[in-house]
């Protein structure tokens, strides 16, 4: 007797739908996770691209306090501040 066929019959079509929904949910989670991770490091990236003198401070604040919205905004503000003239 093939037990997998018996189990499949007991589960029915709702099981296949649930598995497909679970896969879609997992893919959506992974995509959102990557978007949030990239957005988390935007202040650091802005500081590097703008060659801000306090890039290290922006990185530390972003990594350790970026999970709070206030810390992320502070890091972004530090990264966007005006820089002095290049010599």
C-alpha cells in the first residue's frame, strides 16, 4: 500500500493551495526583507557617496540606532548635511 497516496487523498486540494500560498508568502517576505535591509543602510550609502567627513559616525549611528526611526533620521540628516569646500 502506498501511504503517500493515502496521505495526499486525506489532505485534499486545500493542502496544495496552502503550500502554494506559503511559497508566495515566503517569496514576498524575502523581497520585503531585502528592500528593508537596503533602506536601512541608505544614510551610510549617502554619506559615502557625498564624501561627508563624519562617515564613520553616520555608519555607527545607522548600524546601532537605525532600527529606531529617530536614529535613522538622525543618520540621514548627518549624511545630508552640507560639506565644506574641497581643497
